[in-house]
């Protein structure tokens, strides 16, 4: 967390984005509650270079809504609906917000972490929103360092909920990170660790 804590105080521009090298926009399709790319080299490059999405056996990449929104805003992907009609970033945001509770809060944290140069992935199998890897570490090369829960600054968290989140992090041998999003979509991070007196 030390690396992330120092980054919180002053935002540095992230390292060179490998996706800037590619001018080719990847086509992706919004299918109910998932986004799938076409089977192209550019789509596989999204995964191979920056670990966006999950590589499927047929060569396509399945993107989480947060990943798709991030890539759509940056012009790296073009999203189409099931009928082949283009989906704008605004339309995508509305659909994602209907499909996922607190999408804007989750997306604000996802975007902030990605902009800082960290790889952030969903963590549903851990019972958390996200897992975050140290800079320079890709999923599969090493384990995530943090389990991350995004919350809005106006939300309340009971001790029971807080304890449950802490137990998930502890049982997965990761640190607990709470990303608090304010009204301007700025994010502050709080790390929680088990300590023995």
C-alpha cells in the first residue's frame, strides 16, 4: 500500500499506455450483461498488453462493464448493441448503471486506479468488487496485493459489513483497500491491515 498511498497524495501521469501505440479501434458488442470483442489481433492485444478483460477460448475478450466504459471513453473500443447499432459512452453508462448497482462509484475507482498505472480486475470470486496488482505485475504472474471495495462518501458501513470485508481480504491473503468517492468523483483510499499487539 505504501506505493499506492504516496500516489494518492499527488497524481502522477501513468506510464506510457501500450494501447496508445494501436490506432485500430476494437469492435465490441453489448450482450445483456457482458461485453464481448471480436476475434481480432487488436482485441487480443488489449488483454496481452494491459490485461483488459478475460481471454475466451474462441479468441474473443470478455470485458467487465468498468473495463468497457474505460476503453470506450478513450476511443480504444467501439461498442455495438445486439442489432449492430453503435452505442455511445452516454448510452453505455446508462445501460451499465441499470445492470450494476453503484456503477458510477465503481467506475470512478476503476478509472482512478487505471490512470495511476495499476492493473485492476473484478474480484467476484473473492466476494469483493476489485483486486489490484502492484505496478508492473500482471495477473497470472503474481497475486493481487489488494482487495478493493468502492464506496460513496455519503454511504454508511456497519461494523458487521466492515468486518466481513476485512475477513475476505484476510482469508485471501490480500490487504483491504476502501476507495471512497466524493461528489466530484475524486477518490481517497484507506488501507486496513490485521495487526497483532
